C-alpha cells in the first residue's frame, strides 16, 4: 500500500479531531478529540518512519504517547476537581481562570 | 491482502473518529475511541511498527481508556445537547475550518514532492520496529528523552493527585481520637482513599463528646453516640 494513503487517513482523522474540539462543549469529549489528533500525528510519524526505513520516527511516536498519557491524567484531574467544586462541566461556562 | 487490511482498518479508524465526535453520550464516545485505537494499531502493524502497535493496544486502549471510563462514571456522563446555544453559525464556521485544515494537511504531506510517498517504502531489516530494535534505540541513542519521559510521567502523577484531592476535608483534626502510624507519617488531607470514603476512624467516646457540642454533626456517628 502506498505511504500516501496512510498520510491521507492521518489528515482525515486529524481534521475530525479538530472539528470535535471546535464544536463539542464537554471537556471530556474535548480531551477525547485531542487524543484523536495526537493519534493522527502518530500515524503520520510512523508512516514517514516506514517510508525512510528508519525507526527513529517510532521512538518519536512512543514519546508522543507518553506525553498524551500525561496530558490525559492532568486533564481528567482538572475535570474531577471541577466536579468536586460543583462547577458546571461545560467549557463555555468556564471562562475565568481565577478561583 | 495488504490493501484489504488497510481499507478495513482505515475505514474502521475513520468511523471510530467520527463516532467520538458525533455521539452525544460521553460513555459511547470513549467506546468509539477504543475501537478507533484498535483499528489504528492494525494500521501500525501494516507499517511494520509492531512494538508501537502493542503499546497502543495495551497502554491506550487498556489503561488510559479505563481512566476515561472511571471519570465518566464518576461525574455521571450526562447527555450533552450538541450546541443549542452555539447555533448554526459556529458549526458552519468549524466545518469550513475543518475543510481548510484537511486541504492544508494534504498539501503539506502528499504534496511535499517526496519520491518515496508513492511507494511501499524502502526495504527494512528484520528487526525494524520490533521490541529488540526499539529497545536498543531507546537505551542508546535516545536515552535522554527516555529518562525525561519517565520524569514527566512522575510529574503528571503527582499533579493529578494534587488536582483531584479533596479540599477542606470532612472531619477536623480534633475529632481524631486515636492516631495510627500512617496518620503520623502523612500530613492531613493528602487525598487518600480513607479520607475519600468519609473521614478517618472515630472512637465512640470522641463522637459522644462531639455530639452535644455540634448539633449539626453528620448522620453517620449517631449510632455510637446512642451507645455511650
């Protein structure tokens, strides 16, 4: 299969994730859409790694997965803290950083 | 055979991505993301990235998604209306933006003029993408990013505990009549599970002493107070 097809799938998944970040209001779903975008970037990295026959891109993808896991942990912690303080789970309501 | 697998996995991945965005219940969004990740792991396998595919299934679809399911169950995955306040304009703008982004990404990747893009890729050695090859790279060439990644994971774990702990607490320090070794070792309100399920243990004598002084005491220690 041509490498270009993988890149097209990657671009499509990234676009869907970006559209989800723009349209959805629940921070949980926004985190999920961020996962989609990171995974699309991973697919492009691995496709380019296969294209050059060089495994360095796969190391890059693994590091991206580590960073994504950290981001999910912190994001879910923030959502749990919002729920504990009886704040609405809605990014449109959360306009202020203070308190 | 490779083409058939690619189209099955690719269509599955794109359908899973659409499911994440379009489904209204966050719980079903998480399930759609799990199917998307499994299809993406199949694509990684077709690209000879065996170790990354295994890590994708085990770490992402296994561990991270369980974390998501727990949080959705904790905050109660209420159905979210798909933007009655946002209106039609924002959706149109985001659709236009998405289309432009897709075109730009295709131009940036497919139109890059790389000659190998229309091929199956260069021939690779046998241990390309295996655990052996990845491990050798991680512990020789990329040792510093590997260590930095472990430190980053530690920071994220500590940050999650600090963010999600219970603030304020449920019982004051005077209510505690008996200290265990763990209570002395750790400071108060560190967000342990014992605090989460309703405070530390209280002796009946302390509860009886606290009951007349505080009429607004919680309902749980009422039974020991009767015994006293």
